[in-house]
């Protein structure tokens, strides 16, 4: 009997025999993890951009109400950044967080 563990069907490009569902599951988890990290990075960078732009918006606000609302949003943004950094640390991905400039 012929061993087909590492052979592929040329027509369907699928592995013949030796189906390794553990590897496929691991690859899927790794892929989902990477997508999750990419999305978190995008959110993190967006929050950092908002944090950087917010002081100018507050300074140029036309009314006291607008200034208060922007200050409140600034506080929310700072909390979001802290939460995201906590997530990166808990996932062991702290290298994503840029070093603080002195």
C-alpha cells in the first residue's frame, strides 16, 4: 500500500490522506490572532491621532459648551488608549506600543 501522507492531488491541489486538523486549527487561530492585532493597532493609532489633535480643537472651540465636550472626549480618548495598551500587554504584544518620548 502506498503512503499518501505528504502527497497532493494535482487536480484539486489538496492533501491526500494524513489530514492534520490540529495544524489547520492552529493556523486559523494564528490567523485570527493576527487579524485581531491588526485591528487593535489601527484603533490604537487612531486614538493616538485624536489625542494629538484634540488640544488644538479645544483651543479653537467657539463656545464654552464645545470646549467642555471636547475636554470630555479627550478624557475618553486617554482612557481608550490605556485600555488598548493593557490589552497589548495582556496579549504579550507590548512591543506594539511606542516608547515614550522624553
